[in-house]
C-alpha cells in the first residue's frame, strides 16, 4: 500500500510529530511504501529521527539562514483561501502554500493520503483528487476547537473518506456534532522503551510535556510539596519547555522546594529519562490522548493521572497500572503520589502491570488497525457494488432512499473498524 502523511512540520519534537513518526515507521517496516510530507522545513534535520525507509520531503524551506522559499514570493503575502482562518496556524499559510499543497496532492502517486491537523485536513477535502483515499487524523479533540473552525470542518469533512480520533470519547463527539462523517477511534502508538524499563526503585517522580496552562504543573508542584515534606529524599523532574517556565520556577521558589523539584527543559528522546523515574505524574485539565502516559507505561512506570476528559481514563486502569484522581484536586494528587511513594511493593507491582498494559499501544498493533481501515476504504473503491455503507456515505452522502441518519452512520463506522 502507498501511504502519504501530510504534516505541518516533521522537524520538531511535538506529539503529532512523534505519533506520525511511530506510525509511519511501523508501516514502512511492514513493507508499505510510506512518505511523510512536511509543509514547512524549519531545521536542517528532524529533531526526532525518522525510519530511513520513510521518504521525507518538504514543500517549503523556511530555515533561518537558508533559501527561505517563501520570503520573496508575493503570493505568500496573500492569505490562504483554503487553510481555515480559525486554525491557530493560519498565519503561516498563504496563497502560495495553497498552490504548493494543491500541486502536491494533485500529483501524489499514492493510495492513501493522511492529514494530521484540521487545516491540512481541509486541504485534503478541497484539493485532493477523488482517486486518493483521504483520511483526516484528529490529534486534539473536536470539542477543543473554536466555533468558527468547527463550522469549517462541518462543511469540509463530509468530503473525506474517514476521520480517525485517538479516543472513543472524541469519536463519540464527532458522531454527535458532525453527523455524516465516518469516524474511527484508533489510539496513538508508542514503541518499547529503547532502554531497560524502570525497576521503580529510584526516589524520582517524572512528568513530561509542554509547560502550558492546560498541563497544570502548578497543581503538580503544589502536590509534590506535600510529598517531599513527608519524604524529603524524593524528587520531581519535570521535562519540557514553554511559556509557563518562569511562573513555575517562581512557584518552586515560593514553596521552598528547589532542592526537590527540578525543571529539566525539553529533552529528546524522552524515554530514557522516563525510565530513570519510578512514577509518572500527569495533572492536565484536558488531554486529547495522553501520549506521555503511554510512553511512561512502556518504560514500566505506574501513572498518577487526573481523570480529565478523553485520554487518561481510556489508558489507565485505576488501581491496576495507575491511579486516577480528580483534576485540579491538589490534595488528591498528593495522596495518590504518597500512596505509591510509601508502598514499594505496590509501586513495583503497578509498574509491572503498566509495562504489560502498554503493549496494546505497540506500533505494530496500532499500525495494523490503520491498515485495516485503509484497506476497507480501498476495497470499497475497487468493488462499488459491494461498497460498505460507511464508505458510500463518505463518498456520496446519500442512498437511493435519501439522506442517511447520523445514528446509522455511527453504527456503520464503528462496525467497520
């Protein structure tokens, strides 16, 4: 199968880049012809190495000190007419990128093209030829998108063959709010840790992610202040960069926990750092999936996670491989951490359970689910008379009997994956 991924940039370290790398690499390892097409190239080399079997290309080189393909092009000063204005990345797109993406899609020699953010998925819906199976990936959540973007997606997405979400909860939101769009829930994947898993003996709690408001690392630091008051030999290592670094550093100083709480900065690869800890902490108020949770489990760590909407509750088995606590509840977060810190046997038992549970997110398992979806969509093109109802709805939106119901669409889409 020939599969192409269209991504904003493949040269950073964000979650979408990591998950695309994992999926594309496994598909290539399984013998598929895979390419990753980065709209922008902003670094000399990818910060996360890609499998050499993947063909990596870019559409616009914007490296500092490089050729900057867009700097002198007057069309780049005209706003994009395809990429939706409500997508936060809109300012980077233009009439010139409309042309670049359109030319790429028109000339693409592939069976399946996969978009990786809403704005690019709109490009697929409006510019990709119908000979391609067009699949939109949702790496955030539908409910987190602004109203104007939701309106745009409502108009564009019915032209796609399928949308994949990372959680069942988000798939349900799509079926409820965007009836007529076939949806399948397929979680992100994470490979086994490249280093031996943790034995959960080090007195270290780890957390990793962007230092942003929604991650609520202030709650984690306040909770850990209670932990280290009772267990001063334990430390918290918080990996990541972002706009909240200064305020978090100030909070650490205010609470007097500078000897126990350390902001480690952004690190790649993150897996060896996770394996040096004994507990993973996730304190978000919103997660689209929870990639760090899976990476922590694959490193053998029990997880303390807030039971925020979507991801954590579909990954963590409460009381088995981790503990779920209410969001923004600092005493509950502290109590869960203290429970694992104080009980060596429980911590190690949950760590072993997490290692086993994490296997269900192995790239080979997740890639096979994507391939089954792609193959069913391709088969529906090859055998029109036996076309699955969900694919037919995506293609035409009607049957001989008239418009199809949203409930029927949801049942068919769920049954096919």
